[in-house]
């Protein structure tokens, strides 16, 4: 977790203090669950809660160093924590962790942390959706050129562009809700997951109190297909961020200049070239998306563990869980802010749309010719010839607009009325379904 790209609320989820508080909560709830089924005295469960909770509430750097010191001797993180906890609880500490295994604590804790992180990410996506909806409605009828292969295609509206990104992030939100549900499971089933030393009702109790569901079959660990699906979802969201950021980068190019990131007072674009206004936010987002996606392959490789468990997944998750969630949290909020303040230039959009002399209307002109009775192959040849005559001579003394070349063609002049060409080359044609599309997206 690089501090430059970390927000405090998300980073705190992965801090040792939060991890140890969750570990204690799992142990305390398990003790309460065991007391409920008569496995340990109720007084012991009360003592664990009453003596342990204040200790965890006040946990500080010295406590964390004490746990680390114990771990340096025991070479086992959970045992180190339990030893430190026992120092606070006293004799009743013998009832802590009864029948449990380390993975019961570690895996259930990871589920809680991922659920906590996901709740923040869902709020982040909501901020992106709000920004995109606002800007899409603002530019619902702002004409611009649509591009395929980076080349002018046909007119569209800037609002439609943004509506498409809104729809994608709305799908991503649904995916993240599903991923949260899949990852929000608890395992308190003991060694190799057989409940040999535990009552399954204890797991039910712990899971319910933590807002989780019991893992149906834990092989001592929660199966890692759940985690793989979760991190894959984060990767898909990161790709949505990159797609929108890439659009902004292209629109901000000097030759295009249809939109650009907000340039703050006092901001500098280059140490050498004072005129520069670079798309630094969207470039940064493209890079951050790579970091989030880099977690997907390791998460997939974590699925295949040896038999009932090994710990080859553990070191991986200690890195990718905080890194992916912290980075995605930062990226989503940066994207929301960037889109809220995005500078949009409708006049430049219209100028670019008209910059090729009208050839962007070739598709509708082709249809107009066929409706007038010209065979499609002949119509295509005529339209392409007129369009290429315009395209290749743009900016030269011999250059003529697409419409002028069409008017000069004898077959067009003979069979197509001027009003029909006018209608075919009217950009408003491309806005007739905007309302319908927006109704699909925004309701």
C-alpha cells in the first residue's frame, strides 16, 4: 500500500489494530457460542469478553510490538496473538480457541475485512455513477463525432458516450454486490473442517453475529474460488476505470481537444514546457488499473491448494488484498472527481464533426440512394467515390465538400431529391433515439 495512493478509511481496514480486533471478536463470539451449547462455562465466555474487549479497544503500538516479539519466538502469528490475549484474560484464557484452528480465525477475519472494504468500494462506485449521470444529462444532446478504430465514424452525443460508461459501472456495482455476498462467509469448523472438536452451532452463531454465512464445506480453509471471483470482479471494475480514462486521454489530445481534465490554478504541466496541460489524472488511473488487475492471476492460482489446506495462498493474500482494495478505492474516487470537474468543449466537438467535409454522413446517404432506386452496389460505389474525393483533397484548392461532390454526380442528381440529401446529412438524425436510450439506462 503506497501512501500516495491510499485513503485513510480503506487503509485502516488492513491495519494491525483492525485485524487484531476482528481476531478477538471471532474468538470472543466462538467462546460465547461454545457457552451456549454447554461446551465451556458461561462465566468463562463473559470473562473473555469483559477482559479482552477493553484491551483490544485500547490496542496500541506497544501492544503490536509485543505480539510481534512473541511471534519472533513462536513463528506463528495466531499463537502470538493468543499468548498476548491470555496475558490480559488470565486463567479463563484456557477456554479461548477451544477446538479451533488458526484458519478459522484467519479466513473468517479476511472475510470480514473484504466485506468492510467492499462497502467502501460500493460507496465509491456510487460516487462515480452520480458524476457520470450528472454529466450525461448535461450533455445529453451535445453533438460529437463517434469514432471506430480511432477514425471518424458517425455523429453521436457526448451524453450517450457517458451513458455507456454509466451503464458499465452500474453492471460493475451489481457484480461487486454479488462478489461481496460470495466472500462474506465464516469458517469455524476446526482442523480439516470436520467439526470434530466443535459444534456446528458455534459456527452458525459466530457467522450470524459477524454478518456472514457459514461456509458449507470448509476443508480447514474457506475455498479460494470465492476469493478468485472477488478479485476478478475488482479487475473488471479496474478495466472499466481504464476504459473511461483512456477516452478522456484521447479527447484531450492536442489534435482533438474536445474535453480535458480540470487544470487547477497554480498547476504545472511540465518542468520544461510551460504550455503543457497533460491528462495526468487519467494516465494515473490507467496505471492504477494495472495494479488492481495484477491481483487476479495470483488469486486464481490460489484456488488449487494441497488436499485440505496448505498456506501457499497466505503470503499472496497478505499482499493482494490490501493492495487491490486500497488502490481501487483511490482510483474510483479520483475518477469521480475527475468526471465531476471534466472540462467539455461542445464547439470543438462540432468543429471536429464537420472537419471532414461531411463524409461522416456517408452511411445515411448510402441508404438515401438505395431508397431512391439505385442498386446498393452502385450506391456504395457512388458514395465512396464522392467521399474519397472529399477526403483526399481536404484543405487543397481542388477540395470540395461531400455534398458538392454528390450534387455533381449525374446519377445522384437524376434520382435523389436535394431535400432527401439534406435530411440524410442532418446531424439531428443521430439524436432521435437519445431519449429512448437514456430511458433504458437511467429509467
